[in-house]
């Protein structure tokens, strides 16, 4: 089944933090920064390592293995050694339910 899937309640995602969710077989990070929700694949494109082991730095997530940072909005790497984007996904909230659409990018 394609399209958006419910992954969490809105109040489960803390401001300035993230939770791990799974949608359509993809491990994702669902983050809230300045009230906005972002979903990115929980995978550093540099070493196939979970980004959820890292931390948020504003609207960026830092990989704890080698320090690469990725933009939560676009998935673009902002610091080496990563040079390939991580996937982002469209997020919407309906009646306090957070939906991620694995078929649409986040931007």
C-alpha cells in the first residue's frame, strides 16, 4: 500500500529531539525543530550507520561515527566525510497523528 502511514502521535516527538520510527520497511528518524517535523532515513550514507546514534544540531543531524552532518529538510550532507544525501520523507499531521509518506520526499 502506497501513500502516507501513521507512525506516531505528535506529542511523542519532543521539541529539539527525535524518535525512531519505521515506515514501509524503512527505519526513519522523526525530528521536531522549531515546531516543524522532519523525517529522514536512519542511515548515514557514508558508512551505512544509524544516524539515530547521533544527535541533533539545530535542523541538522550529526552522525556519531565520523561526524558528518545532514540537513533534516533536504538530506544533503553538510560536512565530510559523507558526500551522498540521505533520504527525506514528506510528513504531515492530521488529528494529532503523524503520517510519513515513503513515496514522497520531504522538501
